[in-house]
C-alpha cells in the first residue's frame, strides 16, 4: 500500500510537471523494453501484437505488487529492515529513471516524491501492523490459549490497520489517476496538435475512385487512424512539441543542417498514400495499415546537407533513442519517402510519431518508419547497427509480396452458392498486378482487383466463389507488377519478414 501511494505521488508529480515520460513507472517500462532480449520482444509482439504494452504494464504491476508485499512483510517483522529495503527499491528506481535517454535532473522529482510519501507511510502502516499483532498487555489476554489477534484490543488494532491500508490504497489510486490525467493535459501536446490542425490545413483524405471494393467484412482500404496498428518500443509515448522539435542532419555530409518544424514545413508538403507494414506481421496478420501521409520529401531535406557519395545508409534516431537504418538510395530514388506530419488529414497522432515521423514506401517499418524522428546521420551500413539489427533482425528490410484473405474468416460457416472471398495484397513500391485464389489446392483462379493510386499501397481483391457444401480450404497468392509470384514457402517473421500463403478453412452448408 505504501509503495502504491508512493507511485501515486510520483504520477501526481510527473503530472504537475507535465512530463508523462518522467513517471517512474513509464521509465521502468521503457527500461525493461530496452533490456528485453530480442527473442522475448519478438515473442511478445507475435503473441500480443499491439497489446504488448498493456501486457507489459500488467506484468510490471504484478512484479511490483509481489516485491512490495515482501517488503511489507519484512517491515511488519522488522521495521528498520523493511524501511531499508524500501529505500533500496526507490534508489534502484531512481537509477533506472536517471539512466533514461530523455532524463534530466527534473526526472528525479517524481522519485523523490515517491520516497517522501512511501517511506513514512510504510513506517506508519508497519506501526499499525505491529499494534495489531501485539497481545494486549492490559489484561484481556486470558488463559494464553487465545491467539494474539483474537483479543479484543488486537482485533480493534487489526481493523484500524485494514482501514488505514484501505485509505492509503484509495489515495494511491486517486493520486495516480489525477497524475496521469494532469500529465496529458499539462504536457499540452494535444493542444499543439489542435493548433497544427488549423495551421497545416491538411487535404481531405478522400478515397481514390475504385480503391475500396466495399465487400462486407473486409478491411477498409483506408485505415482510420484509431484502428492503425501500433508498434514501437515506447512504453509511454514521447510528448514532443513542434516548437521544441528540431531535426539534425549530420555525418557524411557536406554541411550539417538543423531544421525547425516551421523550416521543415516551409520546404513544401506533398501527399502520398502509403501502406505501412511491420516485419513482425504473420501471414494473414494485421500489423499493416494504409493512410494518406502528408509530409516533406526526405530527399529534399538530405539535399540541403549534401550526402557524401561514399555513404550508403541513413541512421535515423527518435526522440526516445530508438534507431533504424535505411538505404540512402531508397530515400533519394524519387519515391515518396517522407517526413510525414499528417496522417489521413490530421496532424500525426501522438502514438504515431507526432510531430514528425518517417514513412518510406517499400520497406518494413523497423528499417524506415522512425516516429518522433529528431536526427539523421548519413553513414555506411558497415559503420553502425540499429535497434532491431542488434537484436538479430536483417539489416535491410524490403517488404515481401504478400496477400491475405479477410472474408470469409477461417473456421466460419457460409451458405452454399456465390460467396465473396476478399482481402488485400501488397508489394509496396513494386505494385500488385494479379491476385489468384484456389479452393482445396485446385487451379489458381484470378481475382478482381480494386484500383490503386500508386504502387505504394495495398490493393483490394475479390473472388466470387461458387461454394459447394462441405469443408473447404482457400488460399491466395499475389503477383507483383515486375512478375514475382508470391512464394508458398513458409518463413517466420524473423529475420526479414514472414512468407507463405494465407490459408483459411470454411464450412459450407
Ligand atoms: N521511435 C520509434 N519509431 C518506430 C518504432 C519504434 O519502436 N520507435 N517502431 C517501428 C516499427 S517496427 C514499425 S512497424 C512502425 C509502426 O508504426 P505505427 O506504430 O505508426 O503503425 O514504426 C516504426 N517506427
Ligand atoms: Mo515493425
């Protein structure tokens, strides 16, 4: 309870400071993600996908609760030892907070608040526990057979303890809740987004003609921002203000450049529909989404700095220290590689990289799509490793041609007759030329395709299947505009993306 109240006080302090990232809980979460071995991170993403942070939060809460109980039991037996253990925990938390890349002196304030509140509370509760456990010396202690806590005075003390503990818990929850809310409000990042909504005057993300085939149950061609998958290593998302944001371009360049947000925007905005995909996406998975991005071409920004002809890579770094490596030629070959500020005609949502992120058609997100981007280093692949490459993922990450069946869903029952089998196929920056479906490993049958505004998006497809009763297996494959047929060979996501056909089994009645 004392620890909970301490954490509540810390959240409150972080809230008053308007610095959600200074919450020790968030810092510990971010630190844990950083030290998580690659295989465990991969497992977490494949099991929990976008819910990975929630699961981590619950895990941290359980570990903290168990540790706190141990300290509490210790404190009840030996107050000094308990207080020493609690102090040690706070010091460890302080070190973790201090070691975060965004940390400055102010980061320690919430931890100090936690200590100032938690230690006296622990002492106070420990005294109450002791009272509850001490046999009443005033004489109600009868024949010596009664356990201490059954004496009337002991029972009263016990009730007093439980009431105190309950009060502390309620206070902890209230402080934590208010702190979280305050942090969002006071960080002001949503206000900045609202202002940008007016200033940027982003174009409407009107659906291109014929892109959405409107098959019931299929994914919409344009993914709404709220439904867009979320993958990153940030337990608490960075709150970065456009006014404080700068982008530094350095390394193997003629001249270092540093741009403010306004300077970036003044370079001129372009719009591009691009389908973003995560390398962790399983065959048939949903770590993929399509949006209209508005931003400044990366090539224009690089040109200001003048990359050296010897360079072959750009290492980008986010505000929270995440890194990725992108081939320089991909960023400069004329495709719509952008520093995006808009997503589906809104300023980038905070979770998707506000105020500026990278979007590069044709590459998985882990080698291209840096959110909250603040730094570019023009370099060589043989000079550095990025976040996921140090964890065993491939240095280069071109997206593999893929397709999936969205309706009918696997293990469902449909009625015999004409059934719309539909889904999406993608091969960003190469384009999807054909999609074929087959039933029970029979002949490949061509599907009808939706229209697309460019080769950089996914493409919807539909196949009218004359379904006969019984159990059937459907699978799908795509062919790129340059003639590559999607392989049936199955590969897991690591190290460079999953492959194989998406298969669904349906019962026809
Ligand atoms: N700063 C930062 N940017 C990041 C990541 C990250 O962990 N941190 N993850 C990348 C990965 S692996 C993917 S797939 C995309 C996901 O972008 P989204 O969350 O907007 O869908 O962001 C990329 N950009
Ligand atoms: Mo990813």
